[in-house]
């Protein structure tokens, strides 16, 4: 009897979890912007939600700030 109740409880929990995950729709809309970074800045070594850090061959670090908010951005290198 206890095994049957346990199986039913697990089934109901999985059914509810599947329903909640399946009906979730993201409500945020992100802007897209283009950022141009010169190749002299070097390679990307770090990044967070507010900036990207580049290091050139001499070891100089440069920071490129990203505007506030959750922004999807594209980086293109100048040639």
C-alpha cells in the first residue's frame, strides 16, 4: 500500500513539474547592439555582465563597458 501511494505521489509530482516547465514562457525582451573592438586590443580574457576585458601582446588590459541591462551584443573586429 505504501509503495503504491509513493508511486502515485511521484507521478503527480513529475506531472506537475512537466506542466510548469512546459508552460513557462520568458517575459523579457533584449535589445541588440553592435560593439566594434580594434584588433590591437588583443584577445578576450574576461567578461561579466557589465564589461569585457582584452589583453594585448604587451600585457596591457583594456576594458570595454557594456551599457546597463541585459544586452545581447555582437563584436566585430576592425581589420
